[in-house]
């Protein structure tokens, strides 16, 4: 089932709801550099690839905007290393 991931530019986060649980990726933006600060998926809906989908959505948005990415969140950093097509976004 595809996730309905929303990008809230004002709040600087990507989010989706799964079975009533809020899942988020938060970031900061300065000088066209997106710093991913937090990825959170509640344990009750974990293990379904939700965090992965959030990171991918954020990186696709960064690519579309021409932003570089700093994965300050450890999950996002590992995800990027495991997905080489996104390494060109590292800032």
C-alpha cells in the first residue's frame, strides 16, 4: 500500500499517518541546504518501510528544489549510504 506522504513546507517536515500513528521526518533549511534532523516512526507501525519512504520523499523533494542534503539524523545518513543514487545530494 503506497503511503500518502505530505510535505509541510512551513513546519519543515514530511509526515504520514499509518493506523492512527503519526510518522514524521523533520528538517531545517538554510542556504539551499536541507538538514534532516529527525525521522520518527512509532514502534506500533515500525518495520514496514515507513521511515525509508519518508527519507526518499524528502530526498526527492530536495532534488526537485536543487537543494543539498545534510543527514544529521543517523537513520537518514545510513539510508543515503545504502542508496547510492542519492549520494550526489550530500552537501
